[in-house]
């Protein structure tokens, strides 16, 4: 299972890392493997205000559909249009080019409530 | 190649004695008329016949071979049904013509209604819904309307985690919030969970019985008592009625609303995905909510009754899929009282037989006798690098349609399960051949997994790339390059 | 086999214990042999009145000519006894036929994608309104008063539990949608969709382009519907008229009336709604050897994956009827379909002229273009029309209730009169003779 060690993880398989004061959010490699070939990533409205646990977007594979929950609260300041146009990026590079959105954190303490990479690896160990 | 690709300008398969001047017609609605006829095929009748005849040959059907599809009840489609349903005295009737001129058709529908009432133990039926999901929607709309009138505030519907996807989809379409009820370790509804969830915000519970795991709901009487005592109603998804005909009736078990799948239990053909028919039965207190019109008999005459005080309205343009109803009518009439019972008995025995043969290789999900279908696990084959999908694709090389796979979709068998429903139509020889094939494949999985991974080999196309289809959407000839 | 199972039947069904089982068998008659069934069916069906060659009755179900090749191909067991094509490797017959149907629907409706069928025109229309609500979110829709009453009733039934209001836009003096009432209703408050049927219930062709422009100015979805698919051969629908969805009834495409069903729901829309539309759709792809192959696609919208969040609960549709329509369109072909549409228009015109010249009938909406149905006022009452036509092989026209259309002096009874290519001149003359 591919991991990103500097990221924090939600139980619902989203990851978040902070870059330059802004949170970058995506879906874990484990989750993309479970979903299968992603064929659709829903667009996100920029400026969207979210609380942790709100639905950020939804993704579809040929055999499944999944809501993606924001692991943090804040405002969406940027959306990755590349992954919306090419959903396969989420499969090939879930932690990199497959990122979903940049969120301006309203409550950075929330990060402490998320799992570390090691804890997530344990949680998702098969 | 599609018909478009076979078209040659100027060719036609049509022969008709036109009598009128078309030039005038072309110009009579000038401002709205389409400029030119958009492309339709231009082929000869022979080309048309060869095109579709060859397409039909690439299709597997019940007439070709066995379908062990759980919860689909792919039983034989008797040809006498087809002959009766094609009777021009039925097909050439206009639905809006006077009822007095349609007594034959209306009699057929009324007698079908009465038979279904007797088989299910319900008091009245609508024949309007076109397919199972449509029947579910109709039944749930009836419940929604009833609750709106009698006990507003009941916004939820309880649905087991093992349910067919149409159940929650239909409940949502009928305006309800869906709440999932977990199953217990014996495969039935978890009674403790039900006890906590069933309250005055719940309008109904939707159940399939036997459930999608092929097991009879042991606690059905307790469930019915509990739900009714707390003001809720019971909805019966009749997809699995093939296990029960002549043995037990959903109406007697306490169900208030029932839908049936005529294209499952009652032998009407599947047609590659419809048309079917899904009559919905109700207990008397809900009869006024049925969609109109309802077929009735008064003073020896048959009529279409529109006087249902609290009708939910209409769910279709006319009265239901008459030509499909006719097939079910003939089936029931020819099977009769004893035939229907024999069918269910055989369906149950056959499923248990297949389970007994396959259990050593594909352990059953639950250690109980099953009803008309059995759920078997393929967990453990992944250590050879094969999935249940690979196993099912390899079955096609042996001449069988795969069983239902990856359903039901709930713990503890969330992934690698298959549902096998032989139906009463299949002989011991066919079932033995099917089980032999699966057993051989289980050996191949260990010794020659590559045979499974590249299966099927002997079909007109090999595995189709669904990802490519979804990422490069081509759903019409217009989408194809160059057209 | 019981030996292999190791149980007796009664042991298997111990789970029934404690529940009321059927005692003494179902109260149904004994079964019949095939010859007995044929006999009994014959007696029953002879209770219907005599067969007809043509129908002056339309109103949502139409008698058209069905070429022999159509039922022949549609009844091939490979198509009839096949299951839903979840295993594409052994279902290319069904999948390709449905792809071809989708292609024909895209062409005839002039839209961008079409699903592989729904149950009928009425339920397709209701589903279109639900889709519009998902997209636009406003709890209100508008529907023309001239939409078929059965379709409007179905729309109301489907929308009621979601608290979506269905407001009706009035008819004008020409029997068309009133543009002024449309404007005022759209301006009154937001709505998700406007539903207009053309030809409408009274047989009149609506000005879809003009309506589409107004609808889009108010940010609602424009839903066009039809009950007579043959009109697609002559009239303009779809993208060119501003449609977001085109829905309707495909029964005229090679399917018998069959006392109301099974018919054929058509649903076509724009690519931008490809995540929102209901129903199954077939796509083209490739197999492992790179050969073209068809497969069901965009499945994540559907009930088995999305469950309560699905775009619709629809599972099985009317696939075999879609296949039948594809065969029919392949049979009549490009020139045939247009010619049939023209023949329908011309036949109705001839019938109406003939009826008017008897002095007993008059067109109610003189200014309005019609396709193959029109409203006529008459001095002859419905029971009298029926008895005059009783000896002819035609279904009599629908008698409309009083007040549905404007009154014509001296002719208090109104009828929706239909004529198709089945009304041959010799029979048409006999009809005129009977109604003079």
C-alpha cells in the first residue's frame, strides 16, 4: 500500500497535508485501489465553505460511486481541474497529481484528530 | 458493423402502398418541419434480416443454456405463452376503446388479478407497474400517501443491508429517507437493531422473503408484530416468490403491500432487459390508494374502475403491460394449483442440491438449508491470483452463463460471493454439468490460473474494457469518429 | 437428489414453522394442457368485439402498419429469452441492438444522447421532470395544459412526495400553449422545468423554438414530449429548438397497441446531463483483442451501485421493445419513415375535408397545424357516431368532454379524430358515408 508519510488521514480514506499554510486534500492510494478505474471526478465549486465531514465531491469508477468527505473545515480556494478532466490521475498518482482541492483551514487543530500515516497503514492493513 | 455502416444510399426494405400526395404534406407545417430526414438506415430486407439474425446468434438466452442467476429466476419461457400473447384479438385492441368491446382482455386481466390475490394472500391488485422497480415505487407511493393521511411524520423506511439496490432507490424516489437495518449472524434481520430503529418516524420496512441470501426470514412473525405494533407497514419485495408458491403466502405473514415480478416467478421472458410486469397487491385498507384505473367485475361485466377515493394517481399511460400479463395468465392457468406448488418445491430442492454439490469447493455463506437460491463464497481463491470475476468469466467457456456475483453486498461476505438459483426448470443432468464445470474451474484456479484470467476465450468478443467505455463515451453512431 | 442433500423437503422448510402455511393447496383451478388452454383462451378472447383495420382513435396509442419482418426478428429466441446484458461477452446481440436504438433516437429527437429505453412515454416524462429538479433544485415545474392528461397525472404522482408543485400553463385560442401565460408564470417564481408536448393532446403542433427561447431566458430546463413517435419523421425537436430533454412514447415504431402495453419510453438529453439522466445506456468499447464491443456504461448512476442516491430506481426497462423499434426503423428506413409521416398528415387532411363537407363536422382550431390528430366539432352525438361506425372495421374517435375546447355553434360534441396510413381510401370513403 502506497503511503504518504507527511499526510494525515481520515477514517473515510481521505488524506490531507499542509503546504504553505493551505491544506491539500485527496483520496488515498488504498481507496483508489478499492474503487477501481476512476472514470469521473465531480467538479467542486471554488469558494465552497466546508465543515470537516461534509461532502467535498463524488467520484465514480465503473463499478462503484463514492462520496469524498472533506477531512478538514475551511474554504475551498483551488480545485484540481486536471483530475476532473483526467480522472485516471487519481489511480496513477493518488497522493500527487491526483489531488482534489486546496482548502484554507479554519481550524488547524482538526489535523490532530486525524490519523498519522502509521496509524492509517495499520487501520487499512488487510 | 452497425446498420448505418451497412447502409447504401437508396436501398430500402420497405414496401407500402402510399395513396397520398406527400409534397403537400412536406410543406404544410413549414416553420416547424425538420429540414431533411436525419440519417436512418438504408438497407434491404435481406441485409436487415441477416444483421439481426446474426446478432441474435451472439446472444446467450434461456433457450440456449442454463442461467444460474440468483434472484433472477431465469426459468423456461413456455412457447404457448408467446402464441397467446401474440393473438391479434389482444394486440390489436386500442386501450381507450369502450370496455364493453374489450370484455375478453379485461376478463383475462381480472382473472389474473384474482389468481395473484390467491397466490399471495392479498386483497386487491394493480396491474399497472411495468417492472419490479416500478412496482416498488408504486407500493412505496401508496405507503407514502397513506402515512400522509393517517400518521404524518413517518419519513423513514427501514431496508436490510442485504437488499436489492432498487429497494432504497425506490424508497427515495417515493420521498422517504432510507435507514439500513443490519443482518444478524444467521443471515436474517437483526432483531435488536430493528427494535432500536423501529419508532414513530418509520413508515415501513421493505423485506424480501426469502431474502437475497436465499434464506427464509425466521423471525418474520416477530418482525411483522413489532412493526405493526409501532404503527408501521410491511412491504414485500416479491423477487423471490418462486420459493413459496402454494407453501406460504406473504399476505398471511403480515405484509401490507406486495409486488410481484412476472418476468421472474411467472415465466414471462426477460427480453434482454424487459419488458416485464410487476403487479402490486395490497390489503383492503389500502385498496383506495391504488393507481387508477383498476380492473373490476360488476354484475358479470368487466370494467376499468377510476373511483378510488385516495388514489395515488397514475404510474403509466394506460393500464399496464397487457401482453406480458397475458403470458403470466397462461402460465398460471396451465400450471394450476398443483403445478405452482410443484414448481416451488422443485426450486427449493434444486437450490439445496446445487449447494450440496458445490459446498466443498465454495463454502455456503450460511450453514442452514436454503430456499430457492444459495450464496456461496469464493474467498480463498485470491491466493491463486484469481477473483470471482475470473471464475465467472471462465464459466462461459464451459457454455454456462455466470451466476450473480458480488451481490449481496454486505458483511461478512462483502466481496467474493456468488448467488446461484437453478429454478425448477433445470434437470439434474444440467445442474450436475454446471457443478462439474465450476469444480473443474476451481481446480484450474490452482493449476492453470492463466486460463481464468484470460477467460472467456470461446465467445464472439473477449472481456470488454468498461473503463475505456466510460472514459471515452460513445453511445450513438453520431459519437463515433467520422459520422 | 434429496439423498445428496441429506434432508427431506419438510426438513428444509422447518423455517416455515410457526407461520401460517397454505392449508389444502391454493384455491386455484387445476392446470390445463396446451390444447385445453388454447380452447379456453379462444372462448375468452371471442368476447372482444370484431377486429379493426384502422383507428380513428389515437390519444396516445396509434395503429400503424407493422412490416412482417419486425415481429419475425423481434421474436428470435436469442433476443427474447436473453437476460440483461451484464455479461457483455455473451450479450453482444442485445447490446448492439440497443446501441443502434440509441443511435436512431439521437437522430430522430436531434439530441446528444439517448438511453436504451424506459417503460413508456408517461413515466419517461415524469422521470425527466425529476431530473430537472435534481439539476435546477427549484420545487416547482410548469406543464402545458395541452399535455396528455395521463402524462400529467403520472408527472403529478411522481412529483407529489417530493413536494414539487406542478403548475399548469393555459392554452390559447388556437389550442396551443399560451405564450403570455408562459411568460407570466415563469416570471412569477423560479421553476426547474417547463414541459410541452408536441403534437399536443389536441393534435396541434406547438412552436417549440419560440417556447425554448422563453424557457431558457428564465433558467429552467425545457422538456419536450411526444405521444406519437411518427411525428419525429417530419417535425423539428431537440437541440435546434432549445430542448434539454426530449421524452415520449415509441409505440408507433413497430409495436402493437396491445390494449396499452408494453410500449416504449424514449429518453434523450444533452451530454452535459450525462451524470443526471435515468436509465441504462450502452456504450461502444473494445475487447482484449482490440475488437469493437458494446457494454453497458455510466453504471454508477444506477440503483445497484448508488442505491438511494441513484438517478432513478429503474432496473429492467423495455429492452426488447427498443430492439423492435430498431428493427422497425431499419425496415422502413430513411425514406420510408419520412414518407409514412407525410402519409399520416395527408390522410388526416383528406379525412377532415371529407367530414367537413358532410356538413356535420367542423375543425375547431382552424389556424393550427396538426400532424395525424385534430379536434372536430360535430352535431352528431357520441353514441350515434359509434352506432354509425359499428359495421365498419375502425375504432371510433375519442369523444372529448364538454368545455375542453371552445364551442362551435350548432356542433356541441367534440372529438379527437386520428388518421394514420392504415386508413386506406376505400375505408375512408365508407367512414365518410357512415357519418354523412
